[in-house]
C-alpha cells in the first residue's frame, strides 16, 4: 500500500490537478468560468455550494495551487472573527512579499452575519481571495454583501461512473492508493460506487475499510464489502435543500397524478430518515390543496394514515401513508377551494373591518332585537329547498364576490351543477339584503 498509512485514503487520493478531478464537468470543462480562472491563474472570491464529498475543499486547494498563493484553511465550526483577522494579517505579510492568499472557510453558513461581514474589507482591498464552502443554500444562509463579492458555483453529486473512476484509480495507484495490493471484482466496484451515494470521500473511506478485510490473497470478498456498506442511508439533510427538494418532488408527483413517482419520492424520504409524521402532514396538505372537493375522501384517507402512523408507528404506519399517497395521486385534482381561500383572505386583509350587515347580526338580548339585529334575517330551513333565494351575505359596503369556481372533475362536477342552480334562483329573485 501507499507509504503514508496513517493518512486516510480519501486525503491521499485528493486530486492534485484539474485532470484528476472527478465529475463537475459543468464547471471544469474548457470555456467554463471556473476552468478558465484556474488555468489562467487569475482566481476570484467564490462560494462553492454542494453536497458532501463533491470536491469543494479540493477545488479551493487547486485555486491556491494554480495561483501560486498561500492556502489558509479555517473551519466555521472552530473559528471566529479573531481567527479571520489573524488570517488577514498573515495575508498582508504574504502580499508584502508578493504572494497572494486564499482563505478557505469550510461550512461558511455556520458564520453569523457579523462574522461574515468580517471578511468584506479584506476581500474588497485584495488582501485575500475568499473561498467559502457550504452544503446549504447560500441565498438563505449568507448575507447579500458577501454574496455580491463572491461568485457562487454549484457542485453536483458524483455519478456512479465518476465514483468508479475514483475507486479504480485508488486500487491501482502505487504512490497514494492501494497499489494493486488488494483486488475488488468489477461488479463489486459498481456496488461500492452506488453505495457511496455521490460522495467521493465516502467511496474511498468505504474502500479503505473493505481493504482491511481482504483475505490473505488480497481479495475483498462480496461478504466483506456488504458488511462494510450495509446500514448506510442515502443523503438526506434534514432541514436542508435535499429535504425540501424531495418533499417538493413528492408533492408535485402527487399533483401531477403520477403514483409511481410519488411512491419513489416517499421511499427516498423514508429511506433517508425523514419523520413519517412530517410526510403525512404534508399529504394532508396535498389532499386539501390539490384535490379538495373533487374527492373529499382523499383528506379522510390522509387523516387516517396520520392516525395509524401515530398509533402503530413504523413500519406499519408507512404502508398507510403509501396508500394515502397513491390515492391522492390518482384522485381527480382541484385547487378551487385553495384558490378561493387565498382570494377571500386577500379581501379580508385589504378591505378592513367592514361591519356585519344588520340582518345577519346575532340578537341574544332584548335590546339587540329592539335595535333591529337579525330582524330581516330569513331562516333558510323555512324556505323552499332550504334556500333563501336573493339574500345577500356580504357586508353592505362590499360588492358580492365569487371566489369558488369548481373544476369539471370528480365530485366538483356535481358541486358546480348545484351552485349554478342556486345562482339561477338568486338571479330570478334578485340579489338583495334581508327578506324578499
């Protein structure tokens, strides 16, 4: 194996040149801004945003190397404004000697606004080139002043093919890798690449552990590899972008009436460790927002799934959530109530505290009755078909509004017919306040 056995394989195999970088072709192909900056040696401040193990630290080191600059790494977990100022002072000395400085801050999203502001003067006057790495969405976690001074590059998870390339290289590299001393069958290399879930560091770490389990002939058996990779879960950053992207995909698959895709995203979230109760709450929302009165049974089924998950937990409850997800996906769709509710809320917020019409007011006391509260109210149950045709229920100062428009799908077809009949009766009677 490689000479330095105390350094992790993932660190030993860190790319030393652009040619060794796996993946990220959307950033590192000729003509792309980051590629050209690295090749020309004219680096700029940047934010590298992407999942773990996609090469953020590696790219920062390559920037420093290609620009012949000092590389000063800091971690936002362990550092503060004091460390930033000390780094800036060191960068000034490097500058006096004619050398630039790349200040790399890992997990930059953990810095608060004041700490982030500490970088700005040194970035603006060219004392240092700032590179921040984050797994969180910069637009939410970084302040605008810092974002305006640094270009954001989005790194993608590595493909299975990219990871296979890394695994193959690590197995054969005599200087930094395993030097051909251990062997792993082709199909097992593919299995390892899939288990790494887009994370280069994870792929090489798993390979290193598996190499320790190789037999006396240097072969890593299928059983040994399975022992190493078993129990791993897919990437799922609770509360981060992956979390919200996946719940968005689930919701949109349901809305798009694709039960198979909906089940896939449900499985992804459960597999990643998401709380099933969070998911079922969102399914209740889907039943109201995207199905509504087109099929009211969807809401009841979602609530039933919530109840079963609460009572039985997993895995029994997960099946009922899957049942509710499939039902919602195949149910007729309507956002008519959702749209109507938003419109009504908008009117309520914008029109102020309009008084309740006198004929609709409550009259629990003699005085209230004497001043006319409820005097002209028509009790619908005493009217033909339990409908008081022509009565107006909006405030006197507000013209009648039409918020709810049923869609021609599911039960709302019948609802639309009913509403059309009632509105025709209103039209014949003439809409008015109070009684006819």
